[in-house]
C-alpha cells in the first residue's frame, strides 16, 4: 500500500499500537474462558451464563483489536508513516516491512476466524485460530520485539522513540 511518508507516528497511531499490544497479550495469555466454552460446546453441553460471560470477554477484546486494526490501517493511509531507518541494512528493512505486514494480516485474520467459530459455528476453523494463527502470531511478535531491541541497543536508532514518546 502506498502511504504518505512523515517524520513520526501520530499520537493516535502510538496510542493504538500500545493499546493493541495490551489487548493482544490479554487474549494470547488468558484465553481460558473461551477455551472452556469451546470444550463444552464441542461435547454438546450448554454453557452457563457465567461461562458465556467469560467467553464473551475474549470475543469482545478480539473484536476491539479488529476495529482498532482497521482504524490503524486507515490512519496509516491518511496520516502516513515514517520511513524505515535508512542506516539499517536493506535485508532488515525488508524483514521489518514483512513483519509489520504479517502483524496487520494476523490482527485481521485471528479475530475474523474467531468470529467465524464463535458466532457462526464454523468449528472447522477452530484449530486455524487457536493453533496455527496463534503460533504464527507468537513467532512474529518475538521477531518484532527482537527487531525493536536490536534497533534500540545495537543500531541505536530512534525507532523505539518514535513509537513511544514520538
Ligand atoms: C487478535 C485477537 C485474538 C487473539 C490473539 C486470540 C487468541 C486466542 C487464543 C490464544 C486461544 C486459545 C488457544 C489455545 O488454547 O492454545 C483462542 C481460542 C479461541 N478464540 Fe480467540 N483470539 C482472538 C480473537 C478472537 C475473537 C474475536 C473471537 C470470537 C469472537 C475468538 C474466539 C475464539 C474461540 C472460539 C476459541 C476456541 C477455539 C478452539 O479451541 O477451537 N477469538 N483465541
Ligand atoms: C502484541 C504485540 C505487538 C504487535 C501486534 C505490534 C504491531 C506493530 C505493527 C503492526 C507495527 C507497524 C506500524 C506501522 O508502521 O503501521 C508496529 C511498529 C512498531 N512496534 Fe510493534 N507490535 C507489538 C509489540 C511491540 C513491542 C513490545 C515493542 C517494543 C519493544 C514494539 C515496538 C514497535 C516499534 C518501535 C514500531 C515502529 C517500527 C518502525 O517505525 O519501523 N512493538 N508494531
């Protein structure tokens, strides 16, 4: 996607980045309510109101992530994004671009597959959501954070700064 190039991320872009991080970590680390709902439904049981409520937390957090991701992509388009650091070797600039594109795709695909399972009974997509996409997301997050730390402490660029204090 062609986007405008600017010097930094806007306050809204930075807020959405860090709010998304918190919500994604919440859903990755605390999916137990949704898992219990899924186990019960798969075995033909009827979830109690408490079980539905705790599964709904996972669903609503995931839907919030989806909406925030759509908003972020819109902001990228309207407000632009800063250039990748020029002192970084071309291969790493490519890796960063690939990681960011994959993160956006995953932040759309995970909620979409979850919604298909939870609201539309597409049980076949359960393992895509809970095994495949989850694992890929973990791998890309680890690579992304490693990249950010290398920038900060090895290349000593301002990349982390422009996504935090701006
Ligand atoms: C980025 C957003 C999301 C993330 C990171 C996420 C993450 C997860 C994780 C880690 C699990 C448990 C996997 C395991 O036990 O190892 C899970 C299960 C599940 N999630 Fe999500 N989720 C997201 C969004 C959603 C949404 C929006 C919905 C529904 C509206 C949803 C519905 C489900 C369901 C039904 C399961 C159980 C699937 C199964 O075990 O077959 N998720 N999710
Ligand atoms: C759930 C975890 C995370 C997700 C899903 C995520 C997602 C993203 C995405 C999609 C972008 C691209 C923004 C754009 O240009 O439109 C980005 C940028 C960035 N993220 Fe993350 N991020 C996560 C965690 C982190 C963490 C923990 C750090 C810090 C250690 C971090 C630091 C950065 C930085 C510095 C940038 C700007 C990169 C640049 O300007 O080239 N992220 N993140």
